[in-house]
C-alpha cells in the first residue's frame, strides 16, 4: 500500500504542478533574436536616441511635462502598432525588406537614414495620440499637462521593478522544474544544501567584486579589492541568512520528495544569485563610485533585461492558441512600448529626485525584495498543492479499498444465502408420525414360560 501511495505522489506532483512549470517556453535566446533582428534595428536605434534626448529635456531643460507627454505618446504609438502588427501590410511597413540593387548602391549613411522609414507608422500613431491627449487634458498654452501624467508615469517604475523580479522568478522556477527525477523517495541534509548554496553565492560575489573593482583601479589588486569590500560579503551573508530563515520550513519539507528537493535546491539558488547581483549593484553605487557613463549603460542594459523578461513571462503563458494578445510575432512593438514607458518612468523619477542613482538603487532594492518574497511563496504554493493532492489521492485509495472490501463481503453473503436455499430445496426424509410402528423384537415371543433364576 505504501508503494502504491508513493507512486501516486510522483504522478500527481509531476503531472499537475512541476510539469506545468516545466512546460513553459524558456527560450530567451529565441526572443532576443526576434527583438534584435537586423530587419528591425532602426526601431531600437530610435528608442535609444529619443530616450536619451527626452531624458535630457526632462532633467536639464526642466520640462517634465513635454517629456512625459512624449514618452506616453510613443508608448501608446507602439501599442497601437503592436495590435495591428500581425497584419501582413502593417508588418511590411515596420520591417526592413531584403536589400535591393538601388539600396546597395547607396552609401552607408544614406542607407541608414532610409532604413528609418520603418519607424514612420508608430511615430505617426504617437503623434496622433499626443494631439488627442493635449486636446483632452491640455492646460493653457504649450505642453502643460495635469500633474497626474508625470506622477503616474514615474510611479510605473515601481511596477517595473516588481515585474523584473516576478518575471525572472517565473523563468527561474520554470528552469528549476525541468528534468526532475521520477522517484519520490528521498532523504537529505538541509545543512548540506544551504552550505553548498552559500559557497556558490560567495564565489560569484567575489568574482563580481574583483571584476567591477578592476574597472576603477589602475593598479589592480584582487586581494585588496576583496578586503576593501568586505562589508559587501557581510551584507550578502545577512541577506542569505534572513532568506534561509524565511524559507526554512519549506526547505525541510521539500527533502521528503526527490523531485521537490531538486526543484527547491535549484529554485532557491537561482533566486539567491539574482538577489545577490542586485545587492552588488546597490553596493557599487555607495562604495565604488561608478562613472556617469557606466551608470547610463547599466541602466540601458537593465531596461533591456526588464523588457525581455516581462515579454517572456507573458508570451510563455499563452491564453489560447487562436488568440494571443502578445506573441513572439508582435514581441518587438510590444517591447518598444514597454521600453518607452520604462524610460519615461526613470526620467520622471530622476527629475523628481534630481539624481538617477537614487532611482536605480530604489529599483534594485525593490527587485531584491520581490525575488526574496517569491522564494517562500513559490515553495509554499508547490508544497501545499503537493500535500493537498497526495491527501486527496490517499482518501481516494482508502475509499476504493473500502468499496472493494464491502463488495467482497457482499459476494460472500450472497454465496452463503445461495447455499442455504439449495439445502432447503433438496429432497429431505419425510417422517410420518401416525402411531403405527413397524415390527419389533417382541413379536412372536410367548410370554407364558417363566425363566427362573436359582439363587
């Protein structure tokens, strides 16, 4: 019976929970290739150029209303384009075609400017959106807008930071659920698991510290870099210890099942590495004094990473094969819409705080807290559903056994009653009690003679 229940546990967990996670499409490389396709590179060049210009206008020229209007309009313009991008005509207007002979004869500068014609449609949609916004909400002359526009755009940064952590968590949990063992019987030492993870986190942290410190020191000293940033290791250990304490019970429960044990080990390791990277970025802002160019490049890369992960988390979980609002085919315009909204939120917050560093630190802390919270929530959800499924199956097995036992008792009772009926129906011996008894031993004996017995 125990073996039967264990087999049920394996089937239930892998089929309903872990297999569901593992079935998500995890090919980020395919998505990156789609977004960075040479046929759509002018869109990426345009978002880099316009985001830089609008950020400068918002912070240097102190014209946040115009910048917010432009960012919102551009985002809406690409949303409109994305909604119709599955149409072949629209797709041809926003994608570069193969090189023609006339195009090849042009010099590289002429070809570059000519290629930007694929940005005409989304820019036109953005222009119409901007005009409508000004007509409906404009105040006075110029580009004056109600304060709710720049404030709302800036507040999106919090959502982007949370989305970054949740999107990475979805990808990491999907990767952790792949190729899990089939057998469920397991045993392990939680201290070994934690010690192994901690060693990996420390090694990766050391590599990160040495790598970034080498960018700032003319005479690089690896040991000196580690010692001068010893505070970061204490901070990383503290974050790790608090996270382990936060998820301790779930980690212990996962040891009883081999598949759950391997999933928990992988998932928490991915989450710890991601959280440590965010912590390292925050540490660098305080202790390593990165340059403005480095911060800008890092912010652009962070924006790209966030957009990639957000698009993946949506496209990997389809709402249906026939209808899908966001798919790989229209991922580029959706990604550009997200990108303009992200860049606009950073620009608005940088204007409010007069410092992009503060904005970046806030975003990294929010992402760190999000992935830390997700460690417990993901483990808890899977373990709780696992226990519920196993308990339900046990009840089902017990109910089946009881039904089988009752059926056997019913069959035995039926057989017994059948035998009794057979006995009652058989030919029994009939005895007639009419007082006539047959011949006896006394018949024919004369009782006149008496036998005398001598004393």
